[in-house]
């Protein structure tokens, strides 16, 4: 079990809790695109992609995302959280470039 905590995915329950936290964080959040969490040592790193209205200002979207990041990082098992903002979900995944070792 300890080896799983060094590197590996977080539990489905934890990811579900992060999803609920993100969707109820602000009425400005229209949808979630992605929620990921993984161990990097004994604590977790969380990545959440939220969808907001394209007409909102940079200031508005930034403030919602930053507040969500701080809320996620306040969870006891979370070391770091990354919140990305987009205005749609129909794009192809941008970060799936496989690198050779």
C-alpha cells in the first residue's frame, strides 16, 4: 500500500469529492472538463479543468479559478492544485504528447 502512495492515482471517491467541490464552488462554472488527482509522495496533486462563459472577463475567470485552487489546496491530503479555465469542452486534448524516454 505504501508504494501506491508514492506514485499513483487518487481514489475515485476523492476525485468525485473534488468534482462536487468544483461544481458547487461558483455559479459561474458552467461545467467540468477534467478532474484528475494523483499521489506524488504521501500527498496529492489535483488538476481541474473548469468551463466558464467566454464573455466573462479575465479578472472574473481568474478570481473564480484562484479561489477554487485555494479551496482544493485546503483539503488535508492535497499538496498542490492546478485549475485551468476554458470556454468550451469540444477541443481535442492538448497535453497528450507522448515523449520517449
